[in-house]
C-alpha cells in the first residue's frame, strides 16, 4: 500500500510549520517533504533538513530536466518539490507532508490526483501579524507584504479537502491528527491491505 501525499498550505503566520512538525513526530510512517529553494537560509535553518538551499542556476537546471513536481515564486524567491524525492518516499509506503503555497498546490492537484489538501487558517489576520512579529525573522515591510498576500491566499481555502483553524495549537493538532488517521483508513486505501490479510473483498448483497 503506497503512502499518502498531504498538501498543507496556509498564509504566513498561521502556524502550519509547527503543526506539520508535530505530525511528523507523532506518526512513525509520516515524512516531511524537503523543498528546494533559491532563498538564503534563515538563522537556525539546516540544509537538507529545513530546505535544500540551491543557487538560481541549479534551480534552472532542475526545471530544464523536468525534475520538479511543482515550483513557484514566493516573496521573490523560488521553491520546488522534487518528483524523484516524493516518489521514493511514497513507494516505500510512507505518507508525505508537502508544506507548500497555494500556487504549488494548484500544480500538484493536476499532477497528483490522490493528494489530500489541508488548509490551515489563523483565527484572524491580526493573529498572523502578531505571530510574524514574535517570530522576529521579517522586517515590518516584509510582514505587511506577507499579510497582503495572506488575504488572497485565504480565498483559496475552499479548494482544499479540509480546513483547520489554528486558534489553539493543541486543538488544531488534534484536528490535524484526525484528518491523517481518517485518510489512512479510507476504504480504497485499505483494500490492498485487507486482501493480504483476508483475501479479496467483495461487495456483500
């Protein structure tokens, strides 16, 4: 039984990265897809753990070789998901969280029909502003730019399979765990496993 790709998107400051990290720590068969980016590492970020940090030239070469499942420009930098990296994880039966923006999510829906979309919302735009300020990684101008983009991103929430409002982190995480567990138990995903245990399952009339 192959793994499940989970697309997780959110506006800046909604807390999706924290939720995704908690989920990977909780589920032993869940992994975090490591994106490739042309931006420079922030303080504390590690190459190959948080992102693969590459030069624009290398990114262009990967595009030319059609190595990305999706890629997009965000805040003046580019981010992309490697098809090979994702296929390797899914083929091992591991489920994968793809923490990507709404542009990348649109591309993946077209190329990966079985992906499950989860949109994380903040309780308010003001909450995003407070969280971004507390994070201390962006200038005031950059924060306002991110918040303006957030308003447009939130309008895409209806395209996702699930919506989680991250007002309280632990409550939001419980909802996120429920989504992952429910998707793992969906009948189409379980039939192969059931067949191995009990033989082919037929409809009961």
